[in-house]
C-alpha cells in the first residue's frame, strides 16, 4: 500500500476516509487498507462502484458493493459518505458513495462504519464474492 | 447417541461427489465458462466439493430447459402434480439420514436438527402442497341471473427462486413445493455458501422429476443471481435474504413487471410476562427453554428470538435460571447427535458475528455469558464456532436493532404491557415474535399488538406447514408455508360469461 494509515480505528488501519453526506456533519465512513486494495481491483474490472449498507437476515449488515448506479437509491436512503478512491499510483479513480436506508440510518447514526475486507464468500449480488474476499462493516461509537 | 462419520469417510451415510455441475433439463451440465468454485464445510473449514460457477449463459440454458418443459408441466392436472410431490417426499423419507448428514456437512448445523426438523419438515412440506393443490378450487361469482364470473388458477409458467444458506434444503423446499404444486417450472439458485446439499438431494430425486421442471444453477450472486433475478423470461422471483438484495431484486422485477416474494429477516422480540414465575412448574420450564431458543441453528434463523424482553417482577430470578439453561447448551461436532449448537455457516458469517460482539461491548452491553469465539479441538479447530452469548442492554443499541444471525441474545427488561409492546415494535422488522404468559388475555392482546407476521404464543420456533409465515414492515412480502403461497405462484384467469340470448341494447 502506498497510502499510510490516516487514523487508527479500533485497531484497523484506516487508509481512506469519506466526507459526510449532505444530511450529516459527521465523518462516519472509512475504509481499511484491505478494503481499498479490493476496491481498486473491482474498480479496474467493473468501473465506478457504490456501496449500499444492508440490513436484515442472512448477509444482512454487509456492505453491498455494486457498479455505480446499479442499486437505485432514493428518498428512502441516506448518503452516509463519499470517499475519493485513488489507484496504487495515486491516480484518481473516482468518488465512492456509501448509502444506507433512512430507517436503518436512524438506528445506526450513533455509530461510525469502518469498511474492511476479510476472507470469505459473501452473498447477495455484491461484486467481490467471486474474489474469495468479503467486505465487512466494523462499527465504532461516534463521539457525537 | 451417534456420532456420524464425516462425508467422505467410508462409513458416513452421505457421500458427496467431488464435483457438481448444474442440473439443467434433467441432466448434469458443465458450466458454459468451465469454472468451478469450492464448497467449504464450516464443520472443519475445509473444502469438500467443487461446484459449477454459473453465469448468465447457464441461466439462459436453464430458462431454455424450463420453458421447453413448461407447455407439458403447466398443463398437468393437480392430481399428477400431487403424485410427483408425494413421490419426492417418499424418496426423501427413505433417505432421511443421508440427506440430514449432507445438510449438516454443508451448513454446519447440528445433525439432531436436520434429522428431527429440517428434513422432516421439508418432506412434510411436499406432502402438504400435494394435498393443498388437490383441494384447491377456483371460484365463481354469479353477477346476475345470466352472467357468471369464473375464476381459474393457472400456473405462471417459469419462475426464479434464490435460496438462502441457513436452511439450504428446507428453504429450497418452502419455495419449490408451492411452485411445483401450482404447475410452474423452476430455475433455482442455491446460496454460494451452501451449494451442494440441494444438489445431493436432486441426485436422489432426478429420476422422479420430469426434465426441465426443476433446474438448479449454482454460482455467485453477481454472476448467476442477477441474470436470473433480472431476466425477462421469468414470471416471478422469490428471494430469502437481506434488505439491500431484496430491494435490488424488486428493482429488477419492476423492470419486467413481475411479482416478487421476499423474506428479508427480522429482529424478533420474545416477551416474557411476570405471571410465568407464579409457579415453578412444567410451563415455567417451557418458558426457560423459550428463552434459550435463540441458540437454535446457531442463531442463523430469520426469526431468531434474538431480543428477550423480561418483565421486571421476575427478571432477576428468571434471567439467572435462563443463563443456567444456556450454560447447558452442548456445543461441538455438528455430526454428534448430542450437539445442540454447531458451526456458523461460513467464515464471513463468523466475522460478522464477532464484529457485533465488539460493537455490543463498545455500547456497554454486559455479557452475562459467552461473548467470544469458541475454539474447538482436533479437526474442528478450523471450524466456525461462537459461544452462545447473552448481552444485557437496551433497545437502542445496535445489537438490539440488527439481526446478528449468531447465537447472541440481546436482553432487556420492561415494566408493563405498554412498554413491552413499544419496545417490541421499535424495530425496522416484523417477521417473528414470541409471547409467554399464563394469562390468555395478556397473550392474545400482546400477540395482536405486535407488528409481526408470526407471533408464537407460549411456544417458539415451530414451523408447521399450514401456518402462514411472512413479514410486516421491512421483513418482506408474501406468506410462505401455507396454501396462500399458491396465490403467489398462480395467475387468476377470469372468464366472464353471459348466458343471455339478448343484446345489451347499447348499439
């Protein structure tokens, strides 16, 4: 990784922080080095990406990664954060949005999310499943 | 008591093939792109079979096969369909032990559950829908003396079904049985965490099922699930899983204007009223078991009673005894019939549960028992095990708001009826709930006030066919496990017939 950790969140090497969405003034989304590395790989293969944070059963609570625009967000969703993803060489890949349903945001808004990548299979239609890795949401209490 | 040999060992009742292809048009068909992925048993964390990695091309082949079979299968009589469903049930019953061991190996759940619940319920489900379709009648309405509206049930044609990994066979059967009974052909995609046990079952059934009526394509969601769910050649899509994928599937369905049924989980409250402790009798013991039922299937149940609400008058005493009950849960080798709590289904599921144990502690929840990963010895040391855990806290915590899908109970207290209902309903979901009381009026009123599709009163985790199952709120759309599911797999044809000889007199 060319980027150095910018923050230490619960022991995770966060290398990318997202700016808060328009309805929020708390920076509550960050990405670990493992997540960024996987995102770069997926971006090269699939083009611009987005996340929608899932809830419910089975693979609920997983951050689902889609081609940007594949999942249609609307008034029932909240944009939690936008990160500027860059490639290994520092070249800009583009903005990476993370969305969540509004009702779930209300239940989660006292926490910040660290998107990590771990070994696994995943499910749903998230793009990383075939890679043998899985995005995972880790959470931390917000000061606010 | 029995400890079954692992599949692959000589004396195991179940033997998996080393490689599974797709089941399309009654044949085993290699994936078009020639790729396979490993199926890992969570019992040991080791791969045991290769499974075809399906893509859009395989989905199209399956849809070709299904539509080729549709003209004849859609036209079968209810009696003919019932015969097939009953034959499937009989064949499963003859092979119950093998299927149960295979399911345990793929999913990690204790074999005592697959032997006594998953597979027997699946068998009964086929028989239930065999009976239901025979008994189904169309309706007619007499509009006036000479005009009659006839309503006929017709199959939709070909439907898509995406199956979860927590009950790979039972959830598959919950969807297959009504679809077949209603006369549809099916393209089914199992979960990529548990792709093999359904194919193990199909191997046992393949000589019974007419070619193309049931087609199974495995693969990853983005590669095989999306081409199925978004396909203009399916007439309906059924999905069990989580909310983001559920919404995405609805978005695809909206493009094709097809119906969906969705079961997206819950965060089910289990309410224990003070009167339970009036006596330390059999009912008190039953309620304690109800408290501990969050451990069933390692908590990987959409209706896991993962929020316990215990009334303050008996709280200390009841919870102390509840913790003792949980301490007695036997965790270990899923193939041992003594084991009560087995392995979580996958490594990412394990990681997710551990992340929730972490946030629970950060939020100040107090672990009354458990709270950590469980390390087992020997060849189970690579498996995915979590200690049964009880967190005491309050309903605003994340561990009270999201389904952890692990053996983790979030426990809180309440003062009176109104507070119990308020806390119970303070959730995005409404799939299951439990109410425990000796007072029939209290139980009835609580049951009616809780916004959930299934409220168990003085029991929990029973899933008999002929009791409708489905969610309120963000838990989904549709009712499975009941003949009303037939409506979700049928068109209504209305013939509006005039027996009058006379013109309307308009022109």
